[in-house]
C-alpha cells in the first residue's frame, strides 16, 4: 500500500535525496569507499560542503556578508549557542509556541530575556502581533513556524534591532528576505536533511560584540573561520542536505516550493473548513502552510481514534496531533506530493460520509 | 583496484553497517519509508535506540548503575558538556596529545583545570606516567588513545578520584574494566558509526554534584531521563551504531577485536622495526594498536612523497601522517581487515627493495 508521510519531523524527504545518500553510503563518487569512511578534510568532501553552502545561498538569495554553517546537533543546541554568541545585555523573544518556549528557557541560562509577546494563554493558537520591541535589546528572536500548533508568521518583520529566526520547520518553504535577519537557523530534519545537523545563516557583522569568553564548540566565529569544520561535521547529513538543496533548485526554487505548499495547504484547510465533523485549531490568518492542525467538532470527538485507524488503514502516516493540541496534524513539507493531500482529503470525506 | 582504507576518522566501518544503513535509508523495516523520514518517537525507532544501548552494555560489559547515551554532535561538544556536569571545584587532566589539549582548553571555560602530566615537550611521543593525581580534584581526565600521535594507554588506571576517559579512537577495540571509570565518552566516527553522534557511558552517581545551572542541552541528567531524546537524536548515525555493535558481538566481541587488532598492529610495527628506510615515532611501550605512526629514516626523508605516491598507486588510502608528526599513519580500526595490513607491509617492502 502506498504510504502518505505526514510526519512532523523527522519527515518526508525528496526521493532523490534518499537514493543519492544511500548510494554514497555504499560508494561515494566511485571511490570504492563510503562517504562515512572518508576524512572530512578530503577534497571530495570539502566539495560537498562548499556546494551545499553555495546552493543554500543561491536558492534562498542570501546576500553578501552572510555565512552559512552546517553544525552537528540540532536546533536545541542552537537555542544555547545563539545567545552565547550575541546576547550581551538583554534579548527579546516572542513566545509563539513550544519551541519558542524552549529557546527562551535556554537563553535564560546565558543572560536576561524579555518575552515581548506570548500566545500561550490561547494554547498558542495564534501568532502574537502588535508587540513593542525594546530598542535596547541585543536582538529579537522569533520562531517563524510553530510545528506543534500549526501557526506561522507570513512576513519578514521590520524591526529596529537585529532579527533572529528559528526557521526549523519552514526553511526553504517560501522566499525570505534574508537581509532583514541577522541570523536564521534551524534543525535540518524537516525540509533539508536527516536529523543530526543544524543550519545557521549569519550576518557576519552581528558577531564579536559580546563580552563573555565563548567556549570553542559554541563559537560561531570559530566555525565560520573553519568552514563548519572546527570539529568533524555530520558528513552524511550534509551530503543529504546538498541533494535536497539541488532538488529545490531544480524544481523551481523557493518560489515554486511556496506555490506548491500554498496549494497543498489550501486544499486541506478548505476541507477542514467545509467538513461537518472537523474544525481547524489555528487562527485563520496565522495558519501554517507546513503543519496543519485540526480536531473533531465537539459532537464527533468520540470518533477521534476511529478516524485515526481509518486513515492509517488507508496509508496515512503521522497524522496524530501532538498531545499539546490533540486531534490531528498533517505536515506538508516541500517533499510531500500533492497526491498525498488529495488522498488525505478523500479519506476525510469518506469518513464523514460514513459517520455524519 | 581494491582500496585499503587506513583513514584516521571518519574511517572504515564494517561492510554490513554500511549495507544495512543504506537499506534503511531507502526502506526502514519494510515500512515503505526511510529511517530518515520517521519520528524518533515511533516504536520502531525507539527499538533501534534501546537495542543499541543494550548491545553496547553487553559487548563492553557495562555494569549496572551506568547509563549509555547517544548524543548529537561529536566528542568536541563533550569536551564542554562533561565539565559542565561534573566540574565543581577543580579538574585534573592528562595532556597526552592534541585532543587531550582541546579537552583541557574547553574545560577551562568551565572551571579550574590542573594539568597533572604532559608529554607535549616530546611532541606527545609517549604516554605520560608516574603522575600524582590531586585528591581534591573532581575527576581525572585521560584520552585513552591519541589518534594523531599513535600512543595509547594499555591499562585501566586505578585512581582515587573519579576517572573520566575520552575513548573516541579505541572504544570497542579491547575489553575495558568500565567499573574503574565514572564516564567514558567519545565521537563515534572511528569504531562505531558515521560522524555526527557521540556516545557517553555515565556512572549515574557522578551526576548532581555541581552547583551551576546546567543549560538543558548540555545536561546529562536530562538526557538520561529522556533516553537520549531530550532533543531529536541523529537517527541514521544511531541506526548505523547498532549495526556495528551487533557486528562486534557476532564477531567474538571486544576480546576477539583486541586479538585481531593486536595481530594487525604487531605485523605493521614489526615491519617498521625491521625496515631500513622507516622508523616508528611513538615510544615502543606506548604504541597504539589503533593508529600506527612512522616516518622515513633520516637518509631516506627525501623519498617521503615518492613512497606516498607508490602506496597510493597500490590502493593504500589515508596513510599520510598528520602534519603534527609528518611521515605516515595507518589507522587499524576494528573494521580494517588483516589483508589490508598485509598489503601495506608488502608495499613497504617492495618500496624498500626499489630504494635501499
């Protein structure tokens, strides 16, 4: 049976990424050795890393003056690494979801944190707006997409202090005006690569302003000077990232990705809004095009498990909602084909016909 | 042409590890999805992680009261994470090589470090001995094998304070009396898995004694409570680690690994000692069975590049010595077959016949 992979992350990746990575694990570049078995200091691997950086810069139109890093660990390590490098006096954070909350918690180990807005009281069902950014803060931190709650910020903010974004779950899903950000970072395991690598896009002039001694392994400047190889990088994940970045480029870039993602999301939200048995959980204007969350209408709540079983039997994978929201969630990352959304919508309609 | 992979790391892995990992990247457990595309919170992946931990405990005879973690990033992150968790007043370090030196440098960001012995003055050509361990230090840190300089400590030390070991480059190469250690850690990319994951074996009672607030992502206790999944783990690397651990188990365990490694190392050292044109760099009693370093005898130094080319033409890979030592280095990790050492020795003998 054909599986439709709606996992929230780790999640669906382009087929070519998986095929090429599997090949390189058996024999890299016809070397007779695996990409797992060669030094990261070889010309062959350096070419992979350099091409991944160059392709990232190209597809996201990253301006001059920015560096791109691929670092071991995930976004959770960046929650700490980021303030270590740029939090001097005070940092401002938007609390838009569980991951924003974790980022805040971790930054507090480093220095003073001001939460300028939060939607926690509404179980993060909307994206905080109309907040005032303290002009004396070192930076404003946002989470561009909230994987768990299905909300997303749909614009690149204009703020007077350096803007920093965790874009783990919507990077490459749409064009971004990178020039508006000082740092964009994220775990790669949604739209880029297998779990185990984080990307960090840094405007170089944001660094070098803090007083503290930064431990070497947490020091962005040191990683920039060493082209992401201060220590041994996660080579397989970076190789996979390159395959995905090339796939994005060859498939019309982030403009086309956005078009496809909007189309997929619109289809699913339309069905949720039409349905008698389902309803969406996120405020309409803040709905994410990456993670769609919905629950049963009140009178059908008892059918939740039955729908999950019904959908699973039809090949839907990963649509159980996160425990913080309940109900259902479908993640529509770049690599998810439209046909999977069509199948999910059909499945929702069939179930409604049986039950309502 | 058959390649003989003597890379120092990332380095040769068992063929079955690579084959099974490549398969799981295409289709994991017949699920129709890649291991890169499923949640780490699924039963299928949790089974992988649990089996990797259990097999590690079994093959290394890890006693009760210890936890085994697989964490994103490599040993370099542990250089910081370790003192964050257990350095309270003062730590004692043995400076036995470049990696020990990096561990010392990183620990100094956390607290007071006393270097109780160093072989730096002799370019780390021997393993420091006869040192006095300060009894008021929180722990003594050693590096069991020095990848760059080809020295190794061949016993499990008896010390009165907690003993901590970076065993990145000789883990699973020999039996260890784990009960003598408080923590054994390392990057996995020599004897276990592709780069991108570190292992940490922790005696649970060593934790909880420091005063500082430990950032979540650097907190061993939090990772223990979350079974290595406080954050998304590097799933592919952990899957590969499981394949290697099973391979070790099925191939006679660490006792057999040690036997094979000793045999391989003896063959190569015997040739180095016999040869008129080569000589070893490490003190005989401290020679590593994992990384063998040698240089040209003085009158043949001009032939260094010629020998490298000669060996490369015969399929030898990765035998150029690290710039800190020069000459040559052959890494003989568990997965390197004896036939590769036979081929290297033949190649050294042929070259000698041509030149001496």
